[in-house]
C-alpha cells in the first residue's frame, strides 16, 4: 500500500454551480461503504465513461482504490453519503500521477468534477508532482473540458477507444488555483 499524500487544502467545501455546497474530505477505509453505495447507483452510461467497461461487482474496484491510490478525495456528506470521488495514483513515472474521478449522475454538470480535479492537482503540486494524466472515453466531453479547457492540460494521444491527456502542474498553477478559489473553500479559512 503506497504512502498517502498529505494536503493542506483538505478538508473543505465545494460550492456547486446552481448553489449549495458539498463537504470534501480525504477518503479512506472508513468511507468504503458510502463509496460502494455511490458506485452501485451509477448509470451504465456513467460507468462506461468512467471505467470504460461494465462492472458487476464493485467491492474489488473500491478495495483496489483504497489500497492503491496515493490520495482519495470524497465529496458528499461525511459518514452518510458520497456523491463524487477523485483519486491520484502513481504511474511509475516519477512525479506523474494518474487521475481517477467519478461523479454521481445526479451531481454531474454542477462543477464538482472540475473542483475535485483542480483540488487533486493542487494537492499533487504541494507534494512536488510535475504532472497529472487522465485517460477517458472520447465521448466523455466534460472530462476533456476540465483537463484541457479549464485547467490548461493537453491531449497527448488518442486510441481507438481512449483519449490521453496531461496537465503539467507548475505551468498551470495559476489556472488550478483560480478554479479552486472560485469553487472551493478549505476548512482552515472557512468562517
């Protein structure tokens, strides 16, 4: 099991696009049940866009995430429900992490994916990482908009069923921080 990354920005709250907030915290084994519940409620379209294949049994997926992610961020109501998760995994290339993210269907389009991706990027910057990579289905237009249009990443490759993106962290620090300032309130500065 890899050593978890620290992040001074956690916990906090995400401001949703149409109003309202969701708690954001560092995920861990204690969140297994609420993450499983969230994944089990995902539509097939969301499952295919995020996991690139149908999934029947979620326990191994969640257990692998809890065992292998360097950083897990959960959005929702702590101890009660998860509405989104984002993770950073080591790629085997020093200073480069891979993003995993899923937002529950009823919370998509509300800015949570953008906030969580920017938060993961900021936490990686804090830990000396150089880049965040993500690969996803070519029809996952929201993920492309987040990684490329909003945060300044670039498409580094295309496969038949996949788009590969890379967000170089230091050159895009200002964009990452700008997104966080608009959509995220760390607990340390909340009134």
